[in-house]
C-alpha cells in the first residue's frame, strides 16, 4: 500500500499542476515538400511543435512559452524579409513523431527544443543554434549521492523517452560500461507525451530515481522546486546545441531561418529577453499541489476497479474521468444540479436504464456514472468500424455534451472529410466548431490523465521488478 500511496501522491501533484490544455491542430491530410519558394507560394509555413511547459503550451486558450514567442517573432520577420505577410501554421504533435512527420511533408520546420546530433543530421538538416554549450545532465532528488565517475552508473535505473537524444547518450554510457566489463544502466522508457515537469514531479516523489534533462531545463526546474540534484560533475553530453530542424535540400528556408536566429538567439538583445523570461525566472509558472487527493484516490481505487470490471470499462479511464469531473470530491454540486464524484444528474440516475437511487452515496454515485457511460456506449457507439478506445472517447464526449449531439456531429465530420470513427484530429474538430471547446478539453484532459495513470502503474510494476531483481542479487551474494 505504501507504493500505491506514493503513486497517488505523485499523481495528485501532476494532475493539479497541469493547468494548461494543448490545442491539437488537425494534421493536414495533404502532405507536400519543397523549399521556401514552394512554401511561400502556398502562403503558409507549417511548424511542428511538441507540448512542453515553458516552451509551447496554452494558457487560457492562448499559446505561451519560449518557442511560442520565438515563432511570433519569426512570423513578423518573414513579412519583413519578403515584403508580404505569410502565416505560420502551428501543428502540435507527439515528440516521437516530429522527425517522421517533418520528412513526410506534414510540416516544414520542427521547433521543439531539439538537440542537434549526428544521428539526427543523417535524416534532417538543422538551423544554426539558438542555444549552445548545452549539457545533458542526470537529475535525481537532492538527497542522492553525487555522480562523479562512470562506475557509479553501473546497474542504475534511468527513465527517458525513447525518441530523445538522452537515450542516445545513455547508449554510449552503456558501451563505455561494457568496455570496462561492468553491468549496464537499466533504461526504462517513458510515455512520449509526458513532459519534463511531470518527470521532475516523479523524481521528487521518489517514483523514479533518475532521469536526464538538458542543462538549461534542469537549471530552471531546480530553481522552481529547490529539491533536485543536477549531476554537473558527470554530464553525459557536453557542448550541445539546440536548433530548429527542417528537411534536407532546403537551402533557401535554411538561409531565412538562420538570418532570423542571428538576431534572436540567446546572447542577442531580443533573445536574452525571451530566454531569461522563461529560463531564469519562475514567475510565469504557477504550481498547485493537492495532497488531499492521496487519501481520496486510495479510498476510491477499489470502487473504480469494481465498476470498471462490471461494465468492461478500463478503471483508469473511470478514475481519470472522476478527477476531471470533481477532483474526487463527492460533495461537489454543479449549477445544473449534478452531484458528486461523477457529477451525475438526479434525473439521469432515475431513468429506467440507470435506476440507481441515493447518488449522494459515493458508491452509488460512481456506479451510476459508470452505468450511464456503459449505456451511452452500447446504444450509440457500438458500430464495428469504431475501435474500443474511440468508442470510449465518443462516450466521454457524450457524457459531457449529450450523445445525440455527438452522434449527429460524427455525420457532419464525415461530410467534411474527417474520419467519423476517430475522435482526435477528426470528430473533435467539428465538435469544437459546432459546440465549443468544453467537450474537446474534457476528453483531452481525461485522455492525458489516463496516460499519466498508465505510466504510473507501469512504474509501479517496474519498481516491483527492480526490487525482485535486487533481492535475487542479494540472495546470490549471500550463498
């Protein structure tokens, strides 16, 4: 149970501190490539970004962050350099899809705090750097012993995204360990959608022992939390550079970007203002922590599992939905009269197809909410063309905005050329136009919380495996 408590603590911090909703621009169905003249002829330059607090995020519906501000300046610079106004189309995309999408012609520039590496240069070109002398540093809790030599890394666990340059650096560390006949580091892969600040929270809660961050990011998060150790005495990559990526054979686009960077990189007047605003100050970052969620999650977990099993709905989805609805607060009442953890309307609970009384009772409230989800799914979204996960997304949207409305908008989405069997990047775009952001944000938040829950549960499993491995090792040594 101690492990579960630690998981809940981390989760409550991660979810409570997540105050931003990343708007997903639909990935264009038409892909094309070409240098600057082709792009200018189309009147738009497409920029791939990856959601990253401090670099690109939405705050009250508006793009914010270091990357966002640089892109605003870049759009103005293009107009100044060409004498015409051209639009930047911002396309948020998962981090592991940045380079494949860039090469395939989904976007023209990837601006996502990318380290320039030899491996990446084999596939794409990079601009001159915005940032230089960047190191990749191991990051742990402050109480951990300093890392000063290679031998200390043998058999240590580290958590990174598979698509990151950090993983490339750790592979080199393991090669060095192998040459010295030492056991490698144990690498655990994180969900690609998790952000640095979420990893920092997991470090602080002791859920993961070690991760890797670029030095400029690590220094900022150390400033914010005050409880991180940056292992500067043993960097795993030094003299790194951060730039924008673009397709090979794009000399004119390269020239335009580099002339912009010359005036806006760190070290210039403009660049210093922007970089210092986000990297040397924590004023923009507002962190909210809800430790009360720990006990609530512990008390509710069995109920989520019970009704998830009863209606064949992943209990983590139910937990994520409950958090979105009420932050696990059974006393919550909405202006429309919705009650409790699942924000169930009394008239809905009294319908013959639900027929659950006394929803002021926490058990009945969860049961009614999950049973209503099951009713919506079975009666509106059981078509064979739609996979189970998208059936759940449509069901969640309907829980928020009504099943008849969402089902009708699937038809509208099909008429507009979207895939009516998929929520993200398809039906959600029509819902946004016809209904507004609320159901889009609702489903997006639940999906994000669900992703975090899955990651935390996989961490628990990995931690148990690691403990078992250590016990086996101790047993061998004691024989």
